[in-house]
C-alpha cells in the first residue's frame, strides 16, 4: 500500500542508466508545505510511490494538486518538508535541484510541442546526449510503442488532438525517466476521447513499467488511469485509496460528495444498531465513518448511490420524479420522497416516466457508508 501519511486535520538522483531498486521508493513527499505569500496552498502533505505505480491527484480547481506536481518537478520550492526521488533529496527549504537534473518526464496540459519540428524531431529533442544512430533507434522504438511510427515525418498541426497527446507522451518517455508527471493531460480533448485515451495511456505506461503521477479534476480520467488516487481538498490529501474504495468506501464527506454521484439521506440508529431511513431499514453491510455515533437514537446521514435505490412498481414507498437524464440504456432519475428528501435512481430506460409522476421505489443497498448528521 503506497498510502500517504497525510494529516487529515492538515497540519542528486540516480545515474541516467541506473534503474530505481524495487526497495527504494521512486518518489517520497515528506510533510511538504507550499505557500504563495501568506496563502498556504499545500499543508504537511506526504505520500510514497513505489516503482511501476500509476497514481493520481484528484480534486477541484484550487485544491493544490498542480502545485504538488510543480514542486515534484522542481518548478516550485517547498516551504517545509522534503521531496526525495530514488532515495535522494531533491527539494527542501533552501534547496531545489533543477528540473533538468531530476530524471523526470512531464506531459503538459497543452502538450507544448514544437510546431516547427516533425513528430520525430519533437520526440528526439531531449536526446541530444545520444549517439545519432542510438537516438534514431530510440525515437522509432518509442513512436512504435505509441502507434505513431507511420507519422514520424508529420508536423503537429497535421495531427489530431489525440495524436498530439501521444507525441507529447512519447517525448516524455523517450529519455527513460524514473518518474512521469502528467498535468491534466486530456483536458483539451472531448469527453469520449478523454476516457478512451486514458485507458490507452495506462496500458502504455504499464507496458513500459513506468511510475507516474497524474493530476486531474476529472474522476473518470482518474478511474481509467490510476492504481491509486489521492483526493485533495484545501491543500491536503483527505483520502488515498483505490478507485473502488473511493467510490464505495469514502472515508471523508468531501470524498463522498466529490467522487461519483449520490445523495445524503437522514437516518436514525435503532435499538439493534441498524439504521432506519425513510426508504426502510438498512439490511446490508453498514460502515460508520469515524466520529459517527452508532448508539441507539443517534442521528446520521447515509450516502446512497443511484444503484442503491431501485424502481419497483410493487413497492408501497412512493417517490416523485423531479428530473430525468437519459443515458441510453439507463435513465438517471432525481426523485423526491414524501418527506421532501431527494435521492437518485438509475433505472433501465424502458421505464420512462415524466417529471411530476409518482413511482414505486425500494432500497437495495448491499453496502452503505454512514456519516454524522451535518450541523
């Protein structure tokens, strides 16, 4: 488990041809702080990444994720703590090893390709220390791996957005970095292409055995690419976990709100320790987030995902359709219960109901997370 030791309350690299030993983390951030003037951007943030892991920093704009990436790259100093690459300190207060000496590859948001250079020239740009034949061999090998060998002589303006993204990735990989950093790498592409490319890039990085850190605000990209994800909020990593656990076992209310779709429904703990909701008594596995009272009569809120609420015409519990979002095979309904509470329900699209209509629903939650009642 490569989990960071983040505070919930928010309190010279190896030689170019030397691989990082498995026992040595490729990347360590040890309680780093970063600030611009009096504005604190990162607060005592720590994480450890072992070789071959693809990690993602996921969060909304302004949470500090890009500042973390820039600090790792050497573009920003740290105010406290230290950053280690392959076991060696590259950043600490008063010391910043220059980016070009860090054995890091970087893929920027806008790809930063040289318009006057061909695809081959762009990929070869950072390989000036290679002998000519070795450089050409390396460039064609990496272009082959990203499926662009036939486009070696083309220029960036002749390529699609997805192809340009692959060229930027090939250029970053060509120098065989210890660590690859990707800053919102798919943000300029359309939604459908983003997720497909994220899956393709993940396969490519895995085939290369590459260790990588991706920064994004898009959870679908994060889920498609990463082995592990750190959800950031106000300069802290509030949960570092697998995509599955972030969705099904959020340990922090912000994570529950930010990842996936869902609603919080009020409930009460009964005398047997079960949680009673307007939709019924939870009979599946129930997890109480730390700090949630599990005593009888405790007031709580339960995170319900759209697949936890099932459309059932035979149910005595009725809900009014407020909104509907057609998604092809399914419709996502926003429903209002008799109390006024709202829930989401994902229903096969042949059950087509109009806003204002009352339909039968029932609870079908095998595993739910229970939070303290919000003040």
